[in-house]
């Protein structure tokens, strides 16, 4: 499959869904009032998709990979921050698991894309 736009990247699609889930959960009552945590989690989720998009316009694969690594770390940040939300009882255990698992799938897709690009770069070398 040829990737013509950042929207074609499966990892970006998963990151977009992660962001949608995070925004949906942070709108709820007590969570919405914890402005610091809410903002931090929303920023991390958004960062996962935005870094993939920004990296797509990189001039080189190594530069793109750098942005993908930022995106991957943002997924891990979402997972960590959701522990805080769970501990504060802003979310249910099932809500936590849903977002945590989705962030893990997103991170895995990003890692797979990084590995693909690294392999491509190796093939280019003489």
C-alpha cells in the first residue's frame, strides 16, 4: 500500500482514535474539573497523532523516525497518566483498560512502522 497522506498511516489512524477516546473520557464530571491532568492527558494523546503527521513531512526517513519515536513515547505517557485518573477514581477500571490497551496497540503500530522504515533505510545502503 502506498502512503500518499499522513491520514493513510495506520498508526496515525489509531492515534486519532486514541485521542478521541481520551477527549471523551476527560469530559466527564470530576475528571473535567482536574484541569492540569485533563490538559496533560489530552496533550499527550494529541501529541501521538500530531507527531506522526509532522514527521510525515520530514525530508528524510531518519527524521520521520525521530518524530515517530516521540509519538510512541506519547502513547506511553497516556498510559501512565491514566493510572493517575484511575487512582483518583475519575475513570472506571474498564475505561482505564480500554484506553490503556488502545494506547498499547497504537504504540505497537508506531513501533512496527519505525521498524519498517529502518529496514527500508538498511536496504538503501550499498
